[in-house]
C-alpha cells in the first residue's frame, strides 16, 4: 500500500482519489477551497442555481467506468440522460441549424437545410475521423503514452503537421460548416490554426455517441464523488493550500501545505502545475486556455424558448446555456462571451435578437481573471500552441519520481471525458497496492 497525496479536489482530483483508493492505496485529498468539485460546481443566488463548469458531457462511458470501478454504478447515483440537440447555431447571414447528436442521419438532414449537399459534406468530414478516433483512443487516451515506446503510426498521428484549420479548409467549403467544426475549440480559447487535426474527433463523438447531461445540474457528479471519498476512506483536507512538493534525490517524499507537511510515496497533481514551484519549470513553455466571460442570469416572466445551448457566431461569439435551476416562473441562463465584447454582455445578446434585459432579477458576472483566481487555474487546461504542446505539458507521468498529473492540464482538452481518462491513466501508472 502506497501513501498517495492528491492535490486538487476538482473532477480530476476526485476521480484520481476514487480510483487509487479502490486499488488499495492510502489516499489523502488536499483542496484549497472550502468545498470539493472545483469548476464542476453550482453557483446559487436569489433562488437561482447555475452550473459553473460544463453543462453536458461526451462519452458517458468514461463517467460510468469511473463510478463502476470506484464503488456503486452511476445509474444508482445520478441520472445521466441524452440531450437531443447538441447545440443550435445562428450564423451572421441569418441562417441557423439545430445540430442533433447521436445520429448521422439526423445530422445529415439538419445540416442539409443550410443548403443542398451540405449535409453530405458535413457527414463526410465527420466520418473521416473514425480511424483517427480508434487510434487515439486505444494508444493515447486509454493507456499511458510514451513517445519512445509508441508505434510509428500513433506518433505520426499525434504529431501531425496538419492543423484543424487546414483540415476544415480542405474538407468543408462552406464557412458555416467550418464554424460548426471550430466552435468547441474557439469557445475554449483555442485557435484552430494551432490545434492538431485529430482533435476534430469531437465532431465524430457528438455525432456517434451524442451529448449527455444531468437533470438539475452536472455538479451532481462532483457531489456524489465527494460523498464517495468517505465511502472509500479517503482523508479530505479542505481549505488547505499546497505550497509545493518536497523532492529528495529526484523523488517526491512529502507535500508541503499551509498547515503541515504530508509524508507521501506518490503525488497526483490535479491542479495547474504552474502553482507548484517543483513542477513549474517543466511547463514554463505552456500557457493556460483562458475561460470566456460568463454572466449568470436569473430571469422571470416570458423569455425565448432556447435549446440547452445556443450559439450566435460572430465577433463576439455568444453562447447561452439554459439548464440552470430557477423558482417557479423563472429561468436560469448562463451567457458566455468570447471575442470583442465592447458592451455589456446582456446588451450584446439583445443585439443578437434575444432581449431579456427587462426580465433580469438576479445576475452574477465572472470575468476570465475572476474564474482563474477562484479556481486557482484555468479549468480549460493548456492552450494549444501547435503539435509541440503535447510534449510541453505534463501527464500522466512527470520528470519527478512518484509524481503524476491528472485533470484538464494533463489532458488534450477540457471536459469530463478527457479529465476522467487522465485519472484512469494515472491509476494505471501507479497500479494496485
């Protein structure tokens, strides 16, 4: 049995702690905030409640595997249900498309309404990622990858010179289809010219496996995992800041906090490694992906009936997510803004044709900086700066013996599937007690 200290109580830290404790290790979880969950949480104000992190997830099998291998199955804890429409896209030429999930035929019909033949063009673009997804899933996401041990095909794919922007330009002639493909990356702050083409597998996953959500808010997942810490006998230290990892002879021996020094055999860094002086030099050439501006709105009365996620493309790009909880007769929306926001975000939304200014009874604004300061780092992980980003970030291993990395900063992107898989990789590397 190894003594394991997990730094960070977000989804990546909770998933790592749950898996490692199930493998028989003595686990301590350290979190700087008073509560667990990190960005996968809930903000409550005036009777309204909003998800502060993702409002849906791809690949529900990742979450189900985590719950099954750390205790009770997911279905006995939380309802995870498919969302019929991935998102509705409104384009600057006044056209729009409601993109369904989990069905090639449904996407073909929907996109074809933008113009004859566009549905087939979109589906051909998505289908081309099938083989790439198979390779990435087997050789990179589901088992620890080591450049010197991986086969030539895998390394050639991961380090391709082809960017997502080049792939879209070559395969998608219509600019609106390119906006469909680029949106998941651009809203997270990435430039498609710096994103490897294989990450376009996001479109493949949406079409083939759909998008899933938890009624009442995705934060239910973190609450159940927090309860599982007790079941798995994980020692949890909240309101405890980690100062650094204590390293002797190239190996971690302790974790220094504001209250004590925790002896350890293994450390899992599930926060931005820039926060830890011992790890910061190894990631100095990376940058965080900065979150968009967010405005949580509590509304009352009649408002437009929007899909769970609606996008208005342009500069700025605005996204409305409607899945929050509200009192009777109310609505809880979250508005995200990315780009040149030269006016109040609710005014900008009104210019897009959705004017709810007179319906606002509660409002919470969070700038990108406020979000990063609140969570101690960006929940969106590492900014893509070309193919070299893969080698510049950490995870699942690190150059320090006994230290591993999980979470968004140790994964190819944000979102529960990548973060959950990063924790599974750490569990494989550490192994059973």
